C-alpha cells in the first residue's frame, strides 16, 4: 500500500480490540462504527493477521467444540498449533 493510502486510515485501523471487540455474549463482533467505514475489510484482515490472529485462534480453541474425546482432540490440536506459532 502507498504511504498516501496509509495516511488516510483511521487511528483505530487494525486494532483488534477496537474494531472487533468481544460482544455481550462473549463472541467477537464488528464494532458499530466500523460498518460504514471504507477501510473495514482491510482493517479487519490486518487486525486478525498479526498478534490479534493469535488471540483469535486461542479464543476459538478455548470456546471448544462438541464434548467428548473428539472435541478434546480438536481443541488440543488448535492450542498446540497456536503455541507453535508463538514459539516461532
């Protein structure tokens, strides 16, 4: 992206907690002010790809899948993958 395009971005661009905060039910939701923003899609992609991506993967792993051994193995696998990304 060009430097000029970067200067047009709002201050909240790519900030996971501002553009994709936890909602009232514990799931992440796009912030109300972001729906009309022209940068929304790029902003969410940037927020989910950096350190925010690791946080999202960890949250998804904690939320879990169905109970039982299969659910346990899926959660364990996701958490292991997230841990490996953090180590590298």
